[in-house]
């Protein structure tokens, strides 16, 4: 983004006097305001990182300019991706390498790796940034990793085909969704043991807590629904079906889910329906369906939550959604089979 500045020519053109004379006339508060605008403009810059499953690469996107900056080779079949709480490192699950790579978020160089277990796909980082929880789908396990020591400290037996996994903002829970068992498993991170299970609709794919850690939203790919669970009772309090005009039900396959920090709206990627559902997080009513790319998979907010980014697997692009207008403003081609997405301020 271009820096905001006052040039000599601009001053002479606007005020018909040399810059030195103009500067003596300008109140300090006005100069401060100009500099503040420049700082805020620069502070809003951000970078979007997208894993490309079939290119074995990481795409780097400037979402403000709406363009692909570059792609970087990253490892075999990268899928899950997250950024550390301090925004210094990217963690990328390279599934066919059986590892999670640690990438410097500035240089994009690999600086380490974590012992993830077999075929890592999705994972969650706790709020403190010192533990990482990996879904090992083929082995029906969740692997707990100490990030600083780069060691697996526990493997937790869960249901069949675990995939979606998340940690609550209050660090009270880690929840794993098992696609074939049709359950979510509530794991206490203090003991790394399952303390409760909740039966949900078939093939739960992704899950996310509200910012206050009071609700858990879970998508069901096979039933075409979103379930809202009360964290205190661990029970479903609302099941939301999706019905997109002109789209057959078999194509409505909810996967990624994201809820804004104020719990005003939630967003669900509907897979081959090529839509993102917009849900009122207070009434649980579906407000809109936004047309995006083909087979929309995962979602991530911009740091200011003014935009939402989606990975569209078979159209090989990402969609940029302006959340104030609730409109898709741009698509950006990124490479073959974009899967995961993370954003760096």
C-alpha cells in the first residue's frame, strides 16, 4: 500500500508557497494527523497464505492489491495451515511428508518441523501458542505436540477418521471431530484425556468456538447442516439446514466454519455448492448465500475482520468477501487445489 506523504510539489501547487514556508504555517496537530493516517494505512496491510495441495507449494497473496505475489515450494501435499499467536511462524501440515513444517513468516524459509504422526491434515494451536494438536485420520489419534521442545507428548485415541479439530479461546477445551464415528470428542488439555463425547450429524468436518468459548459450531458434510453446541452442557442447541436455490442437496456439503469476534455472524463454506452461507449468530437464521469459487473449502478472516478469504479447490482461486457490504469483491488465482488459508497482519 502506498505511503501517505506531503510532497514539496503538492504543497506549492495547493498553497503557492515553498515547502519551508508552508511547514511553518501548519499546526503540529495537522502534521500529526497526516502522519497518523499514513501509519494506519500501512498498518492495515496484510498477507494471505494459501496451501496448494497439488502444487506442493504455498501461495502468497496481497489481498489489498488483489494479486498473487509468489508461490514457494513447501513439501508434499500441504493442507492444514496456521500462524503462531505472535505472527512470527507459519505451521504447515505436509501430509505426505508426515510432518508439520515450521516456516518463518517473513522469509518463508523452513526453520524446523514437528513430529505430527502419520498423514497430518488438520491441527489446532492453543491460545498460548505452546501446544499443537494434530488429527491423525488413518490412526484414529490426536497427537499432542510441545512446540518449544518439538516433541510429541501424548497420543489420544479418538473415533474413526478424526479431521476437524479446534482449541477454545479460554484454553479449557480441545475438541476433535471424528467423521465416521459421527462424534465430537471433548479433550481436557490439562490431562490430555477425553472427558465427554457428543453425537452429531453424519461426517462432521470442521468446528469452531465462539470468541467467548460458550458455543461450538460444527459442520456436517453428509447431512448438509450446521450444529450449534452449548459448551456447558455439551449438547446441540440448534441444527441449521442449508437450502440454496438452484443447487441440489447432494452438492450442499458444509466444511469450513468461522464466526466473527463479536458473534454477530458466522460463515460456512458449502463445498461443491460454491457458496458461503451467512448466518446470524444471535438468531441462527441464514441471512444470505454468497457465490464464490468452485468447491469452497476453508475460510479465514482478515485481522480487522473486514474481509473473509475462502479457498476454492477446483477453481484454483481464493475469493475475497467484503464483510461490510456482504459482497464478493474479487477472486485471485493462486495455483492448483488451494486448501488451507492463514492471514498475517
